[in-house]
C-alpha cells in the first residue's frame, strides 16, 4: 500500500536505511482511520443492500473493523468470564449470523454482557430506534462493569488491562448513543453526551469525538460554539482532517458569501474578509482536493465506509455525506466555493513533490481508497490533469497518418486502387456540390429580380 517494492540490500547499508525511512513515511501516509461518523451496519448499511442489492462495504473495510473490535472490546482476562470468552470468538467471526448467534449465547451466560448488546445493536437492529434501545441496555451493563473495574484496577496489571477495555466499551456505547440521538433529531441531547465524553475522557482524543460534535453544532447553527471547538482542535500540533479544514473554511465563507459576486469582485478586488475566506478554501482544498466535487454535486455520493484515508477520496465521501446540508444552508457558500476552489492548484503545480501549507500529497491514496470503497464507485484520483483537445487531435492525426503509411508500404496495390476510388468519388462529390451551388445562386437571382 505504501507504493514501495521489496529489494535486497545489506542491513547496515545507507540504501537500506533510506529504504526503511521511505517505507515508514509511506506507511504513515497510508494509515487508515476509523470513520468518526460511521453508520450502523444493520440499520443503515444492510437496509441499503436490501434496497439496491449492492454491498456498500468492502471486505478490507470490514476486516479492519473486526480488528478494531478485538482491540476495543477484548483483553487478556476474558477467560475469567465465560461470556467474554464467547464474545472474543464472536468478534473474530466473519459471518454476521454467526456473530449474532454468539452474542445471544453470551447473554444466556451473563445477562449483563455489555459487548453482546453492542454487537446486537450494531448488526441485528434494523432501525435506529432498535439500536438505541439495545445501546441503553449495554450502557446499564457497561457502567456497572466499569465501576467494578475501577475498584480493582490497582490489584494487578491484568486488572488495569481490564479497566482499559471496560473504559473503551463505555466510551463506545455513549458515543453511539449520542449518534442515535443525533439521527433521531434530539441534537441538543447528542451535543450534551459528546461534551461530557470529551470532558470525562480527555486522553481518548484519537477517537475524534470532536468531529461528531462539530457536525451536531453545525446542525444547531451554533456557529460560535463551532468556532470554539475549532480553536481547540485546529492546532498545528494536532492532526488535521477534512472536517476541521472545511468547517473552518465554511465559517469564514459564511461572513461574506451572501453578498459575494464574481463580477463585483473582479471590478473592485477582494475585501479582507473575502481574501480570508478564499485562503481558507484553498487551505481546505489543498488538504483534500476531492471534497469540492461532492459538495458541488459534480460527483455522486455513496454511503461512507467504516474507515477513511485522510486526504483521500474515502475521507471526502465521509465528509460530504454529512456536511453537504450545512454548506447548502448558508446562502452563497457553494457559489463562493465553486468560483475559487480550482485556484488552489495554481499554487501547487507539482502536488506530489511539494505542498504549500501541508506536506506533499501522498501518492498511495488511490490504492488504499480502492480497497476501502466499493467496486461500483468511481474512485477520484488526484492529481489528474486533463489533456487539451489539441493534444488529442494531434495524437489522432499522427496515428492515422502512421497507419495509412504502414498499409501503403505493406499493400501498395490495394492502397493505390483505394486512393484512385477516393479521388474519383471526390471529383463526383465536387461536381454535385458545384451544381447545387449554381442552382441556389440562380434561384436567389430570380427571387431578387421579382422583389425589385
């Protein structure tokens, strides 16, 4: 995935060290992240499959999710509780019915098995209401287990590992409950849960809960609160995302978009606020150049995957799927984006070699996105320069000339007969054209004489 080939070199040689550094850099570029706003498998992805007959998730994406679940929801002490032992096997199952069956087996052994309720909420529930009901049952069980783990955390390293696992389970449940509330229209409740999570578990910033909070605050049109969240997370020391960059651009666009006109701007020039908005758009487009085509509906959206590649097409889909409505809500925002986003590429003519505000664009995104996105989706590739018509025309003319020369060399007699036939046919067509032209001119002279 990093785009490097294995080669044989001595372990201590400079070339080996350079190759190792390049490999590490490429692997970090192609690191996939859990989609902070990923949908529910049973209530959303599976319903899409029922309606369209298409699978929205790839095997690679689901395999990454299985690894995530094993990391979040299992630990070395699972053998102490029979229900956890069953769930450890359930997370490794590839077949959804087998996973659901194992979850019910775990509940038979322990009716307070929180991870079993989580699995059923994710995969068996066919509506968000059903998923929320199961997550509430998981929350009751998860909080009880978490309190017990807190009391025993200092007894042994195994108890500390168990507390980490129980913390992960509790945070996951609360976050999914917040997402259920958001989808069911209880947005203020969702914001409250997310703020409490970020305050109670600040070390878990890698889960990107702030991106869920940004989307909910935009739905409430609480732009001052959105700016406060950006002030904390749009920091040079923190990893960026399309949600961070494009939300910052949206807020600056909001102040000028309702009165922006390309004709007026070309006459009088851009104001300071307009320049700030355009620069914010350029910054966002440089980070992820795939997003504007989805926001401007030049490219059709699909359901976002469960994992995304930052700066890639998968991240652009995930962002636009949830944030397109927020851009549409602000008058003139999409118009300003349409007028200015392509100007970014003039500042970075060689994006794979040198960036402007960010590192050069990773060359491995296309390969990784093709693994994450379904086969029926046309993956967006960057940089992809369209050749001018003149180049296509010249190439076609040269190819046809070369073909005629080759055929003339190989079959001179046949090509001679063909050339004579075309010449004779050409003279016949020319004589017919001249006759028609003479008839038209005679008719025109008669018509003019009648008028006079």
